[in-house]
C-alpha cells in the first residue's frame, strides 16, 4: 500500500486553503489507495475516478480564486444507498440498476460544501445486516483483520475510513448501521437526530427509523461532515431545528450525569454481553468518572420498543425491494423480510408509528425524570464477527444471530434521537478486533454528545492507532 499517511478532513481543509496541497493530489492519492485495497478490502461498489479528478481540478480552480468552503476539494465517499448523479443506487443488491439523474439531498449538500465524491461504498442488501457481504459484490473486509467483517450496514464506508482510503464517509443508520461498523472499525460514528440530514428523494427512510450519518477517525472530522451534510428541503417529513455541532467539539461539556446501561431492550431472543465488551465499556466509564463526570448504573425503560421497530423495518425492506430491477436475484432472506413487510405494512405499521410518542416519554424518563444527561452503553454485545459467520444461515437464524451480536443500537432508531459511537479499545492483545461504546442522548442533543466525545478523545487519543495489516501481497 502507498506509504502516504492520509490527513484527516480538517487537516486537508487547512492544507488546501494554505496552498500546501492540491485537491487533485488528494483525490489521486485516495484513488490510488482505493485501487490498491479493492482486491482485498473491497470497500467500494462504485469508483468515480474520472469524474472525481475533473471535480478536483474544478476545486483547485476555485481555491486559486480565494474561494473557501467547509470541504472544498476534499475527497469523501458515500454509502451506496444514497443517490449520486450519474451512478446507480443498488443498495447492496444484484442487478442492473439505472443511473440516477440527480444527487440525493445529502450528496447535494456535501457537494455544495465543496466535497469531491470519489465513490460509493458497499453495503449488504438493503442495509439489513451487521456484516457487509453479498452476491452482488462479494465480501468487504475489516482493515484491522481481513478475516473479520467491518460490520454493517455501512461496512464499506467504515472500512474505507479505517484504512485511510478517505478521511470521511457518509453512511446510514437504521438499526445501528453507522454505529456498529464504527465500533468494529475503531471510528467515530454519529447517528444524528432524525431529519438532521435529509433523506430526500425519500421524504423519510424506512418509515423514519433510518438516517444518514458520518464516519471519521476523529470527533472533529465527524462533526465537520455532519455540519456539511445537514439540512432539509421542501418535502422532508422531519425537519429539526439546526444545532451547532462545530463549536461543540472544542467546548467543555461541563460535569454530566451519565447512566451506565448494560441491559438491552426486550426482543424475545437469546443474547448475552461478551465479558471483554463489558470490561471495555466499564473502562470508559471509569475514565469519564476520572474526568469529573458522575457515572451511575441505570437502565432506560424500553418497554415494547421492539414491536414498534419490526413493522417499520420490514415495510421499508418491502418498499426498497420493489425497486430492484430483478427481484429473483435477491437473497432469500431479503425476500422473506419483504413478504413480512407487506403483511405488516398496514394496520401494524400505523400502530407501530403511533407508539413512538409513548415510547419516547417512557424511555425519556431517564433524562427528564431521573436526571441523567446521557446514557453510556455498549454499541455491540460482541467483538467483530468473522467473514461468512452468517452467510449460510436461514432468515430466522440470521435474525437471532444478528440480535445476539448487536442488541444495543436499534432502540434509538425508533426514538429518532442522536447517538455517537466512540472507540472502546480492542478485544485482543494484538489490537486487531476493535470494540465500541455509544453515547445516547435525548432529542437534539448532538452538541452535548459531540462535546463529551471530544473530551474523551483528547484523553484516550484513539486516532493514534491505525490498522497495520491491510493487504496480503503474497
């Protein structure tokens, strides 16, 4: 692999503005790294080499005139569930999808901020699973350990950032799909408030449980990308009031009262927390206490949140599966989930959506009645899974295995509230199996979560660790 150590987003912005590097150089280096790792890492579904170089040259012309924008000339990637003009949006599915004629709103905003989109990253079919594998593209591997998954469904985005192919990528999170791969790839992953980043051309995504969110190696870079992509357009169903995430990075969060939670929401399926994950989260809790915060073990009252999640998720799969040009090519598990979504897409879906308000009040008691500022919990219950661990399972057994490994993230998707994954160390002494913890907040709490994550990052300096074994050249 090229010996160039890529800069972070913020550092690239400064270097471009200072004339120390050109956008074309940064994009060429990104494309070189992508090409070198694609045979093994397989992070990308689509690579926009020619288009990205043209856009880099245009960015250099604009920089030369003195123009400055938040991401002008910086190469980034987006997940392949997001429309990029001139490229298909296959969302992990096989088949011949038509090229899109317009950018999705999130991509339009990234471009308006000056970003250069170098490609679209891999995701499992319709973002269903915490691994990034499929007949359409093969296996996306974790740059920390090529025998393991980077997670999913934003696994390609996480692999690309963790390997330094790009400094930031936009993923999406419908049941932890930003936070899970961030945890298993040693990254910052932000699931923002529902509607913070537009999902247009869909007025909402997966009946409101899915939102876009950034992955990056530092809190500042993740906040910068969130800032650039945020905003709404006419037709969006969810339009929260803007919040200032950029200044939150450098702001002292103050003394916070933090609930340390290990109990997942009820699902009716077996699950247990791996002791190595629990120990990692406890270590972070101890560091937070050492930084002056009050950390107390306490559990949110999740109630029947799962009954609100399932109809919304499966009805969304049914809708997206209908966009596939040849549904016969879809995974049998996708087809089964789509059938369930067709059955649950009527009265059950309406009841699920009506339950959101009461669920928010019930879970929100931990903030409003019990006086906690945020919740700290594991992001996953297990370390990264091995490649192929769920490849041969039936739909039901895949669901059980998936919930067992990742039972902690999805309730916040039902509630629509923000969450941030932070690195929590490694499961092995060789530091090849990353772990994560999530900071969970009430509505519109991104600034507080980001401020605390930045304080913890300054203490832990996670970004100094990088994967060492990316390519087997033998």
